[in-house]
C-alpha cells in the first residue's frame, strides 16, 4: 500500500471519513468523522435555535430597540429561555469553533502558526462557554 | 512519436479542461460564502457573549452597552449579521441534503438557487422590520 501524499502543511491531520484503523498500527479515534457528524446534527438544532433567537431579538415587535436589562431579566426568569440560550450557546460555540479549527488547518502552513492559532481558539472557547454558562445560571432577575 | 498528443491522423487531442467542474463554479462560491459567513458569525458570538455578560455586572452597564446596538450604523451591521446567519443556515441545510439525500448531489445547483430564493423572500420583510425604526427616526417626520 502506497502512502498518500502528505504535505508538511497538513501532516498529522486526518482526512474526513478517515478509516478507523490507520497504517502503522496507531490507534485512531475517527475524530474527524465525529466532528463532521456533529457539524450536521448541531446545525439542524441551530437552524431553529439561532433563527428563532434572531427573529425575536432583531425582527419582531421593534426588534433590538426594545432590548434592555429588564427585557433580558424577563426572559431569563423563565427556565425555557434559560435552557434555550444555554443549548444555543454551547452548540453554536462548539459548531463555530470546529469550523474555525478546520479553517486554521486549511490555511496555516507552519506548524508553529497552526499551534498558536489553535491554542488561541481553544482559549476563546473556554472563556466564552464558561462566562456564558455562568451568566445564564447565576443571573439574578431581581437585582436592583 | 515526438508529440504524444498527436494522433496519426494529425488531429490533436483536445486539452483537458483546466481545474475541475467544481472550481470557479456556483458550488465553490457557495462554499466560500459559507466559510465567510460562518467566521463572521463566530467572531460576533464572541463579542455578543461578553456584552450579554454585563447583565450580571449592573443594569446600567448592560443598558449603556446595548444602546450601541440601536445606533443606525450598528443597526445596518445587524442586518448584515441576520443576512449572513440566514444564508449559512439555508446553505447548511443544502449541504446536509447533498450529504444524506441520495439525489442531493444531482440537485445541488438547483438547491443553491432555492437557497438564494428563500433567502431573498425572508430578507425583504426582515430588512423592513429591522430598519423600520432607524429609517423613521432619521428621515421620517417627528412624532
């Protein structure tokens, strides 16, 4: 079996739908296949969650002009919108982060550049998901 | 034979088409637009989670920052955000149909025009409602 062309820029990155067993006996986890599947399954949910969010926040009943602290407090006093926003935050952040991970892998040429960009991306994901989750769960609609 | 592309009859084999059927075609541009709209939305999400986090600082801090969203110029950016997300959502459904529907690849070009059509039909009233207030404040008679 001849080895596939493996340029330095993409070395170590699995091809989409890469087989579970890899040449050389290394244990493969089929990560890229699960990432591919996640993009589609989260995408279906995000179509409803994000378009619903944009419709309520930007289009209906005056859109963005009626949003203030009291408006947010009113929404987050309901567990329904808390769960909606939490699921939307997690799915959108992971979906977007995986998209950026693929784009970084596509366009970076040096290993060092790719490493630092992926590290910055990972740091931003941890920041956004922890701050967002904390705010949704610890927000007090009765404060002042 | 010195020239491998020449036949004995003297006719030449037509040069193969450069690139591929994909490159430069509608399918490629829909992919480019999918990437650009996705990256822009991801960067907005970063800013948006941080500005929403201000609800936990104080009502005043949140209200001050959210006022910038009501600025006419920022209002236009919101139209751009909705336009980008709507395209990404509709084209994402098209990508899933290409992947999972047996005839998806055959109808990918037709589905792109359906995506553009639905996008236009939804964006026209969407833009109207999103810019209604801004336009009436800027150009309308004072009420």
